[in-house]
């Protein structure tokens, strides 16, 4: 079910239709607003130019976050593989230990 959420960005109100939770949409809008107002404080330009720079900054942040997440997934995959290898080696050592005890 779609929700109608009203958000304010750069002094303008936008009505958004979304399936997301209203609080989540507001957090997203707040992030966009913060980016736009931060850029507008430090430069003069049209609202379109400021919006494009904000979009570039947010896209860069999203890509960096995606790269970080991908790297973490690879690290986790490596850790899981290493853990499986250690578990297998531990099982083999237990079997060897049992065999040696029986041989005494």
C-alpha cells in the first residue's frame, strides 16, 4: 500500500507516494535537505546547479558505501571459508586423537 508523505527540501514541499515508512522517507528527505543547504551555504548558483551537486555528492556517498559493503561481504566470505576449514581440521584432529588413544 502506498503512503503519501509530505517532505520539505530546500524550502519546498514535495508530496511523495511511497511504500516506505513515513519516518524513513523523512530521514531520506532530511539527508537531501542537509546536503542541499550545506552546498547553498558555501556557493552561489541556481537551485538546479545546487541540486545537481547535491545529487553528485549523495551518489558518491552511496557508491562508496556500496563498495565498503561489498568489501565487507568478501571479508566475511573469507572468514566463513576459513572457519569451515578450521572446523574440518579440528574434526580431523579429533579423529586422529581418538585413533591414537585407541592405539595405546
